[in-house]
């Protein structure tokens, strides 16, 4: 089974309060069936099976853009056997 790691950020940033698009993105990732989820103020990562990660990325993009994100930066990596 192929495993993926996604790293993402949403913009615009607000250092005083998490914007709606960031909250939505976090909720999507935390509610997805992924493991090794790590959310933070400047970046977020999650790992899981390819289907689960790609489904979460689709929802993340759609929902965070609808919630006001003007930019979503993401990187998806295929994990090797030693990275599981």
C-alpha cells in the first residue's frame, strides 16, 4: 500500500487569531482517517494511505478556499518503506 505525507499552509496569515480558512483546513485533516497528524500555526502535516490523503487534500482545498483562503501551499510526498 502506498503511503503519502501531505504538508500544507493556508493564507492569508493572521497572527492574532486563526482565520476561518485555517480552522476549516485543520478540521478537515483532523477528521480524516489519517495518522501522524500535526497541526501548527505555520504548517501542518499528516500521513496516511494514498486514497485517504488524496481525499483529504481534495476536501482541504475545496473547503479552505470556500472559507476565504487566497492561497493554499501544499506538498505531497510518497513515503518510502523506512518512513512508515
